[in-house]
C-alpha cells in the first residue's frame, strides 16, 4: 500500500498543475494570435496549389475551433483542480467537469484526425489521435469519479 502523501506536497502538486494549466492557456492565446503564421508554416509545402487559399482558410478555421475547445477544456480543468485543492473531490461538479473535458478532447479528435489524414498533415493527424486517446483516459477517470460519487451519496444516506 502506498504511503500517504503529506498535505504540503499534495498542495504543491495541485498548485503546479494549476500553474501549468494557466501556462497552457497563455500558450493557446499566443497560438491563436499567431494562427495565420502557423497555418502558413504548416502549408509551406503546398505552394502553387490552386486551392491554397481555401485550404488555408479551412485550416485556420479548424485551428480556431480547436482553440475554443482547448480554452473550454483548460477552464474546466482549472476549476476541477480548484475543487480538489479545497478538498471537494468526489462531487458531481467534478464528474461534470471531467465529462466536459472528455468531450472537448473528443471534439478535437473528431476534427483533427480526418483533416490531418485528408490533407496529409502528420502533425494535425497526430494531434487528433492524441486528443482521442486523452478523451478515452478522461472518460475512464470520469467513470471512476462517478462511481465514487454514487458510493458517497449512498454512504451519506445510510448515516
């Protein structure tokens, strides 16, 4: 059986996770601001293509939709970590947050995987696969939290 983690270590870990979440939000903001340049970089091998303007617009739109999903995911993750920091772990709000996070990941996977495959952009395709895998992992964790909340509710009723 693993040793119990001291409260100070646990609090530092949660604070680090919240800080990392905020840093990812800043990185997302920077990427949104640099969206056109990033798309131009991604499409550097498509020079001379007749459909380049349409392709560029589509990829830029995809990036902005994925940014909305990323911001929603990061917001829910930050709130989730805040509740854990307060000691509110097995509550319905955390199950809901994990549900939202998983759907944000699934949405990114649904958008990026076929787009990356069709446009032969390995980075976009890989991003989609990673997002899909993350959606599965978060769903497993969400189901464990849901079961713990149900057990907690039953325990509260028996006391």
